[in-house]
C-alpha cells in the first residue's frame, strides 16, 4: 500500500508543475502582447499617412498577439493531452498493481488455508494413530490375560480331575482294606471249620482272580496245626519269604509283599500282573 501512495504524490507533483508551466506560458504571451501594444513607433509622421500606418501596426500587433494566443492554446491542449495520457498510464499501472497484489493475497490465503488444513489433518491422524495403538495394546493385553486364564482353568481342571481320581483310588483302597480285614476276621473265626490254601487270603479281594483259581491247594486241610501254619505262611512276603506282608498291590489287590521288596518288585508274585502301585497295610 506504500507504493500506490507514492505514485499518487508523484502524479500530483507532476500535475502542479504542468499547471505552473501553463500559467507561466500564458503570462509570457500576455506580456509580449502588452509590450507590442505599448511600444511607440519611431518612424511616425504627422501627415495623414500616419493613421494608415498606425492602423497597420495595430493590426499586425493584434495578429501577432492572436498568433501567440493560438500557439499558447495549442501548447495547453498538447500539455493537457500529455497529462491525460500520463494519468491514464498511471491509472492502468495502478490497476495492474492492485490486480497483482490481489492475486498474491488470494494465493497467500489459499496456501495458508492448505497449510492449516494439512496441519489439522496431520494432528487428527496422529491422535487417531495413538488411540489405535493404545487400543491394540489393550487388546493384546486382554488376549494375553485370556490365554493365561484359559491355561489356568485347564490346570485347575486337571488338578481337580486328579484329585477326583485320587479320591476314587483312596476310596477303593479303603474298601479293599475293609474287605480284607473282614475276610481275615472271618477266616480267623472259622479256621477250625475250613481248610486253608496257599493263597486264599491273598485272593479274597482280587478282581483278577475273584474265584481264587490261581492258587487253590491240591489237597484239603489235614489238621488244625497245618491250617495255623498255612495262615502264618500266608502272612509272609512271597518274595523274600522272611518278613511280614505289609503292601497291598494295585491293581490286582494282592497282599503279598513286604515294604522292602515292594521297592524292586514290578510284577505281582501271585497273579503275575504288572503292578501300578502299592498301599501300605498295618495288620498289627
């Protein structure tokens, strides 16, 4: 905006100078006309010819003055045309300058809007990306915790099943022990009436040999002393033949090994079934 004001002031100065020049030219023309009219004629005569000479001189002065006026007017018109053309040129330059500045301003505003829009979109994109990363991390953490919970549930279920099996196993062991004790008591009460075989007590609770076919004695009972001796032999370990039996084998449920022999014996001495475990039994 400083440049148009400067051009305007320059235009006003030029116009004032031109007007001053026109005024000076006009005044000079007037002074020349006045001087021509006031200069006396040195060749004047007192005859009647003087009147004619004065008239001619006056006419020539008027003609020269009118010529000067015509020349001044033409100069004024020419100067006015120059001023008008200069003003038109400056107006055109000013309009062109305003148009260029308007285009620059429009372009600057458009570029500024584009930069602001790009910055705004970039900020939104960063915010959305940050939120997505946070949600992904939360989802990953939830999936990890879910997997841990699933594994924990499986572990707890396996432990519960194991405890269930163990409870069933202990229950079956208790039932076997009760059955063995009842059979031992009944055999002790009826030892005077029935004979004793080699493995009748051992096979009383066995589901492998429930009818006691594996070790039925060939001969019957001969006497009470032999039966008592057979009862003692049944309470001796079938492996070492020295210590008292104290281990109930699983799964055949034969009471036929002592605690020391149970460590290295893998097969039941009575039914030759692979043992899976042993339960201590305290008879005394």
